[in-house]
């Protein structure tokens, strides 16, 4: 059994226990994923309190929909995608609310255009920085951050040790942090 299929069967087992309302399962899911979901939402929203609200809302929705959820991927990937979507929906909702505010209508066009341009610049800089990583770092970074594989899964796919994955990921993150530092706001997710 591969590591990925073991993880998906673990997720199915957790989900079945969750659907059966087994005591402690929701609490363990919450502890395992909450901080990561807050960090993802914070990256998108730029506000800690709103990010916490989004993460809590995603986990609450998981609780509400527990009997109907079917995982096509891992539980982690499901929660990450839900958090990303919820954060983006929050941004869209705020834009609509500002547009309905008469004072907001006068301010929105330049702020939105500025923000969109800034986001495009950052996206392009990130893509370029990732392309410029040495091949092993780039492959490991993409498997982790784009394909959402855990370090053990990456090690198995690339037939290398987990320690090598950790070292290369650390190297990739340091290089990206140095390269992108001028574009990032001061402060950010802790």
C-alpha cells in the first residue's frame, strides 16, 4: 500500500468515525488543522481575526455537513481548498458591500485596480522565484505546496529520505523569502 493510499484510507476511517459522531474526533481534526487553516486564510485576507473566523467557519461547516461529505482527495486538501474558497468569498463579499456604500463607490476603482495590479506583480514574482529555484528544491516545493503532498509522500515519490525533503524544502523557503522580501508587507503570519 502506498503512502498516499494509506493516508486516504486513514482519512476515510477518520471521516467514518466523524460521521458516526465518535467522541473526540472533531476535536482531534480541529487541533490537527486549525492553525494551518488560519495561516492560509491570513495569507489571503491579511487580517488575523478574519482569518480565524474563516478557519472556524470552515471547520463548523465540516461539522454541519459531516454526514454528506465525500472526500475526493485527502481531508487536508479538502479543508485547505474550503478555506481558500471561503477566504476569497469573504473578499468578494466585502467588495460588494463597499460598492453598495455610496462613499465606497468613489474609493473602490483606484484601490481595486491598485490591489489587482499589486497581486499580479506578486504572483509573477513568486512564479519567477519558484522557476529559479534549483531543480531539487523546485520539485519538492511544488510537490508540497501545489500538489499538497506531505513530506513522507514526497520522499516516497522521489525515492529520497524525509530528511532530504526537509532540507531541500528549508532551502527553497529561505531562497523564496530572500527573493520576495521586498514585495511582502512587514509582519504577517507568525
